[in-house]
């Protein structure tokens, strides 16, 4: 008997285009491909577009002078226009700013669980800041452990606090520009990231970075690329401009007072002149330098005092290299002047070779100006993050209250539609079976199709129940955990869909952060984990072997 062979038609899921606000949920917890860095300073607004692919690339940057008396609306509008003008596709932003309402201190804290450090810092730092510490945004980075004379241990900590009023204002300006703030950090940690992206040093060294701003100069000390000391000096390029507007005598004995525009022009064209130069208006480089010198000498003196205090207080060798950063560091010959004053090599900080700047033709002065911002943008998931808790949970709350319900509804409809078409085809084959010889191949195909329908119904039920596949999650974790990472504790909260874990990283302390960073990237690339975040990292030893203790948290998909 000739048997007719039937081919089972394929059942296709209907294609549904999700709304933009729902589609973004699928990228929640994934590392943003494009990030916008925003630095709101006293006189300038810096905006940088960074692509975080296999090669980090600066897509655009803008350094914009902020007119006197401008408000938050001006900042917001300028951010919108700049991003739009550069056709940069991203809603993820990182924020840095320089303000008097920022305190950075190196302090010792008694050894305690990491979860208790923040509250202990609020109590201990209340006399170290001039703003309300109880509501301030606080962050810390552990430099190491200190063995006290009595045998007890203490944490050596870099502590940062920002006034809640100031940080709320800055975040609002960025959020009103339709951007989602992913992280808030301060410039010294951005410069730390730039240093660590540079060539690795074979020998320990102490690096000084002078970050020259408009109203202040920040002196930061780094040991092997790690930030260990920060001191602000209330003198900057704006103070130099003010000094140039003082009265002085011309070569003819006439009393002269420069306007602000004339002072800025002379400062830009002459800088710290080592040769005799006379401008068209008769002003000489000697006269300009005589007005600048008192401010320059005060700045160099304070930098020396900062270095001496750091070396004496923390028992390290003298600095071996120094770099200039910040918008005020573009003063001509400032590197030469400080090199002579500090008796140490001084260079302008540059972008690491791993950052592609070919699209923006970045000059040396602009590179100094945006270096800290680029550093934060590139490493914002690992940098100290001062973003208040309510903003960190904003996306989660949005998903729980709105987006997940909408997404679940769409998926349920899609599955029911798919099931309906599957059922229709099953009925069609039932009719064919009644009117034609029963064929074994057709029966097998129908059975397979029915099994698929059952699987989809089971999938729909599990989706509605919202159960977590704990066994699969643990298998996935065991597949991606590095060999030199040992978990000590693991806690899974099914209701909140979060996992907290702690343990040890074996190996040199310098590689611990790299190992954990790769571990977090692998977790975020998996099907179950998202939003991996390192809560703490403490360097130490386990017997004769180098080891570090860590704790981290992540969300579950």
C-alpha cells in the first residue's frame, strides 16, 4: 500500500514589537553599551559620550562654560542639546562634580562587619564635615588593614561624603535631561581608574596628581595606582585670573587694571612665561608673571606641604612622578614650573592607549580636563558609587509596579495565541487521521506537537507562579565561578529575587579586583544573574598565601 507522507508545518510565534519603555527592561542589569559622562563644575559643564565595547571609545566630548547666574534648567537644557547634536544613543549617565559640599578623608575605623561601617562612619565623621552628615551620601573604599600596638586590627579607609542637598540638585539636572543616572562619583576615583588603565608598573611607586580647577586645586596621592590621600587647596585658575586684575604700573609708569577679558587673554597667551614677551596692548610677560607669582607660590607651597604630610603620616617614600589634570592645568608652562618647584618629573595626564580617541581628535589640554570624567564613565560599575539608595532601586520599583505586569501580559497573550494555533493544527491532523490511513510518521509528529503544547502550558503556569529555578541557578553559578574564588556564604532571597555571597579570592592582592570584575561580568552575561555589584573587598593573607575577602550582591532574572 502506498502511504502518503505528511510534513508537519512549523508553528511560528507571532512577532510583537514592545513599547520603548518596556523593551528597555530586557537590558536592565546589563552593562550599558554607551554611557554619557556629565561633570557639573563651578564654571564649566563637561559632557562625554563613551562606547563600552571590546575597545573603549570616546565618541564625543564638550567642554562648555557656564554663564554666571545659570540655574539647573540651563544645565539640563545644555545636556539635552549636546547629546542630541552628537546623535549619541544612550540613556545611561554617570555624574561627577566638584563642590565645597564634598569631603574626602582617610581615616581608621575599628574592625567590624562591612554592613556596619557606613553607620559607624556617620558617627565618626560628624566633626570632619561642615554639612549634615546624617542625611549625606556616604561611600568608602578600604585601603587595607592596620595592626595596632595592642594587637587589635583596624580598617584603613578612604571615606567620601556629599551633602544630600547638593547631590539631589545635580542628579535632578541630569534626570530632567531624560537620562538615567547609574553612578555618582568624585574626580580622584576617576583619576585612579585612568592610572590603573595605564601600563602596569614593575616596582611600587607613589604618584601625585594635581587636579587644577577654577576655584580649588585638589592634590591626590596614589600608591601603586590606588588612591590613598586627597587634600583640597582653595586656590585655582579663577584665583589667578582675579590676581591679574590687580593694579600694576606699565613701563611708562602708568597705572593699569586689566578687565576680566584682558586678564583671561593674557593668562591664556602668556601663561608662566620664561621668555620676555610683549603683547599688542603693551603688557609684558614680566608684568603678568609678577601678578601671578604670589598665587603660584602659594599653590606650590601647599602641594609640598601635602606631600610632606602624606609621606610622614603614612610612612611611604617620596613621590616618584606627578601629573597635571583638570581644566585649570592648561596654563602654559605650569608643568615646567611645578617640576622645578617639586623637584620631580611632572607631565600632563593623557588618555591610556586602551581608550580610542581617534574620532574626537583630543588635544592635550582637553585630555587633562576630561580625564577624571572619562575614568568614572569607563569604570563606573567598579568605582566608589555615591548614588543614593532611592535612585538605585528606582528601576527595580518601576519594573515591579508597571513593567513586569505589562511584560507578563504580553507574554501570556503571545503564548495563548501560539497555543491556539497549535491546537487548530492538532485538530486538523485529527480530521486527516479519521479520513485517511493512519500513518505512523504522522502520529509521531502529532504526538510531538501535543507534547510541545503541554510544555508551553507548563511554561505558562511557571511564568504565572513566578517560581525561581533554584537548582538551575546553582548549576549556572558553579559553572562560572573562577577556580581561585571560594564562596563562604551564599544567601538567596526568593521574594526579593536577590543573591548575597561572600568568600575568598586567592592570589596577589593586585589581581583580586580583576578576578572579581571578570566574575561579575560572567554573572551578568549568564541567563539568571544581573546587576552584580561588589560591596566590599579586603586584602589580606591566609597563612602564607595571599588572599582577599569579599562580599557582593546581585539580582536574579
